[in-house]
C-alpha cells in the first residue's frame, strides 16, 4: 500500500533533491508574466477573428495593459501557440483603359491667368461587391471648386463628354463652345 518516498525514488533512480525541487516548484515571475501575456494575446487574437498580426496585437496590449514589451516577444509567444494572422488579399483587377491617340502635352503649366480654364478627370471607385463605378469631374482651378460631375457604371466617350457639356452649360457658355470643348477633349 504505502511506500516510503525514498524507496520509490531509489527504485526509479531519481535523486531526493530532484523530487523535492519538483514538489516545491513555483513558476518564476518571467514565466508568470509570459503566461498572462499568452492569455491576453489569445483573447485579442480571437476577438479580432485572427486578423491582427503580432505588431498590432503588441501595440494594442501595450496601450491596454500600460506596460512595456517588444513586438518580438509577442511574435515568439504567438509562434508557441501556433497563432498566425489571416491576411485578407485583395482579389480584384484594377480597371484599365486603352487608347490609340498619343498623350497630349500639359498646356496648363504655362498659364498665368486661369480664368475660363476647366480641368477634367475620370477615376474609378471600387464598391463593396468588387464592382467599380466611374466618377468624372470638371474642376474650375480659378474658383477652386468642382463645376460638374457624373457617375457611371461604364467609362464611355458619351459619359466623359456629358460632364464637360454639363459644366459649360452651367457656366452659360454657348452650345458651339460646348461642342468645341468636346472636340478638343477627344481629338
């Protein structure tokens, strides 16, 4: 039934000092701190659905716990727990346009007087469902404001010119001037 511990230890060929050292063992301050940090890391990681990496988790915990520790320590502890950030990759293709006409030179560089000058630009905006819409704007650099704009699901000549025509009509420019602007816009 009951055996003396010394006879059990001698049968197992274990020194008594090793047994008593194991029996009276308490984790060190460093190990206690590491275990507490592991618990906090796991909580932040799970709360953010595994998206945060070690740098973000370290910065967050430094702020919340108001203590100092390095990113490297968080990286090591995450590796011990086999936690890795799930990177969300963008899987969309940027829309491109092709044209056969050569690029026009920038005529606005040499203008001292910007009265009567309008600039245009077309850009795309990616929506949540990965589709794109196009935003065309006409800007008045003298007044520093957008004169007209338009949104479209397709980038066509009609879309680009309609914004210019709308801007010229809003500024009470003659129709012939609007047609001339459209001509210079694409020729």
